[in-house]
């Protein structure tokens, strides 16, 4: 998507005229034409390209560069072209290189010489930067809508399973009992930060390059604030060189998307583990799983596994965009044509993964008894015994040592802490009384963590209320789709 180098030309060998061809004396080599063309993938920017052109034409008329009638013809023509594209009647041409030249050529063919005036005061450089910012802005909104759906599903599941007890892990070893609802809200919190990153990224995306032209601005009396307003941008970009050349907004989206996919990948890992026979904590309906071609008994968690794999795909696009930009001098370079496919694919991947998760999370079936039994193994309430001794006046380090000895004896005898008799427990400390059994059960353990951010069922329900309030404040105005 190089800058515009002329007004007309070409016409050789029966191919469409190159809109920049005036300076050239021979036709572009056929291979080079295919190699440099981007219309095969940037055609998806047609809505943004036409919207930008309509805003540009409207502004040119207000500035007196075009007449009102010329602007009307251009806008009507662009709207008709948009309808043709959406109804599958538009023929894309590789010879016309990209979405911009295809649309402009079609406009001129439709309305005549007036169509050639549309490009007054702009370049493909500011045009493509504008298109991509509009596209990324729209897609951030769509991604956040799908993220909202997933977070809502997590909150619903957390409320439903607020009393369900499961093992909490560190180092993938049983650590302390937690509630399944608390665990789901941990993922909600991670996604809440992902949403905040996307919202913050959107602010920096929402700046208009239009009017920067090729690199230095234009000599025509344009009103950049007006085109920014018409396109819903917060403001025009402050420097024309920067406006056409940088793609840090796309890199920032890829970075936010990579973190989001890392969270989904971690969640996927847990679902894969929990569905295994060795854990058996949850089950997913058959519609989210597949079988084996050789082992009839298999039910494979393909959706979370595939999401886990796609995290690497998005992270790869981040690296691709960073590498693309790292050695470019100011201003625009043809290298930037290579930004589209990584951006398009990472957006598609994010949306697909979020949609899949938003559908899958409400369908999780908890095996509550299995989780509760697992939570009570491996002396998981040892910390509760230590805390009990501290409340009885023992220093924590001493309480830790006493508890460690009790755990060693319990494991040696093949029992859990709550299965030791009061007499056996008194052998470790005379401070232990009959009320110890109130805290050594898994129910007592989770109920004791009754503070903000804790795992107690009452705190889970309180956190659910806060989450619902936060979600209600940013509910999407329209139903998001994959």
C-alpha cells in the first residue's frame, strides 16, 4: 500500500489503469503485481475505507474544495459500491492492488471524472492508517463484547457453585480447600484486567491519521478535526509523519490479546486436567468434545486444548508485528503492508476463542463429591491447625512446627488431621481442645476465610454482586458475535 504517485496512467495490455501510473513508462511485471498486491486480504477493510472516504468527501465540500453536488455524487457512489460489495456483486482486481484503488476505480467508473477528485488532499498512506485504526477500534468493541459474555458466564457459574469445595493448589500440589466459585472468580478478575487493557488500548487507537496525506500533510485547506469528528475519533493525530508510519496501536492490541490468550490457555490447562480420570472434577457436554479414531472410550476436551494451542498463534503475531516495525525509518514503508494479516488473524482467533469459552463455561458440570473428597486429602487443613494454635497463644513459627509434626504422624498412620483423636492431637500441644474439629473440616476451613477476597461462600456471593455491578456498567449495546 504505497503512497499515491500520480493521477492516472497505464491502460496498457488491456489491464485496469494504474491510478499512480503517470510517471511509469512500462507495465508492472505480472509476478511483481501479484507479489505487491494486498487486495486478497485487505478487502475486508472495505467498510472502513468507504466510511473514511465519505468523511473525507464531506469535509472537502465543507472546505470548498469540492462542490456540494460533487460531494453528493461521490457519497452516493460510495454507498452504492458498499451495497455491491455486501451483496457479492463487486469484482475485486489484483491489478488494482488494494482495497483503496479498487474502490476508487469503481467509483470513477460509476460516476465519471468527479470520482477522481475524491483523492484530493489525501494519500493511500493516511487512508490505510485510518482504515486500520477504524477496523481495530470496531474489533476491540466486538472482542470486549465477547469478553463480557464470558465474564458473565463465569460469574453465573461462581454463584451457582459458591458452596462447592475443591482443593486449592500450589505447585499443583494440594494446598488448602477453596470453593469452586472462588476459583471461577479468579478467572473473572484476570479477564477484568484484560478488558481494562483493551479499553485503554482503544483510547490510543481512536486517533485520526486522515489529512496527514503521504507524510507531510497537504496544501489544501482541509479540516482534520472535522473528519475526525465524522469518523468518531477523539482527535486528529498530532504529527503527520507519525500518523502514517507507526503501527504501535496494532502492536498494543496484539500485546493485550497475547495476555488474554495466556489467561485462556491457563484456564484451558485446568479444564484439561480436571476432566481427566485422575482428577475427575468436571465434565463437559459431548458437543464440546471429540472422540478417538482408535480408542472408543475416549472423550477428549478438544475445545480447551485448541484454545491452549491458539495462544501461541496470537503470541506469534505479536512477535511478527514487533519485528515488522523495529527497523523502519520514517515515514511510510511498504513493509507495513505486512501488518494486516497478523492483525486480522489475531482478531479472528481472539473472537473465536472467546465465543467458544462463552458457550462452554455455562455447560460445565461440577462433580461436587469428587472435588470435596479431594479437598480433604493430604492434610489440606494443616494451616487451619496452625492458625488455631496461634489464636490459643502460640507464636506462629512454633505453631507451624507443631502442625508439621502432627501432619507427619497423620500421614504415617494413613489418616487425615481431622481423623486424629483429641488425645493424639494433645500429644503435640496441650492447647488443643475439642473445638479443633470445627476448623479441621474442609467446610470449616473455607468458612474461616471470611474476608474481602477470601474463599468463604459468603465472600464469593459478595464478590458476585460486585462483579455483576461492574458488568452492568459496561454491558454491550448490541449482542456480540463471533
